[in-house]
């Protein structure tokens, strides 16, 4: 189980209180943090975006394409509550864990 570095940044950047920041950072760093950069992932994410758009689905956020593509490449399941990933699941067969 893990999270990507961009999601870690999104979580932490909005925390104003220093004590809460330290607590949340410590909790999140217990997970493996996956690097989300690099041209290989960027190219694959762009290709996935184009394929989904060709099939009538528009991915609204770049980070969603990168996250889903990283999960597809590493054969990881994605835990989310964001309907923007539904097309990755349906069309590209992203493995998803749906929270109860």
C-alpha cells in the first residue's frame, strides 16, 4: 500500500497548524511513497488520456491521469472516492478498491 508524491503534497499543503502538519506527515510517511515523475510515466499518462478521450471520456485533472497510469503500470489497486477514475476502471481495467 502506498501513495504518490503528488498526493502527499496535496494532502500536506493545505494544513495550516504545524502540529497537525507533523502528525499527518508522520502518518502518511508510514506508507510507501511512489515517485510520480519521469518522462516514461508522463508519456503513458498522455496516451491513456488520449485513449479515454477517443472513447468519449474526458479526464479533468492531470494528477488523476498520472495516478491511474502509475497504478496500471505497477499493477497496484487504487483506493478512491472520486468518480473521475471510473473511466480508467471501465475502459483501461484499472483495479480499484471501493470504500464501503
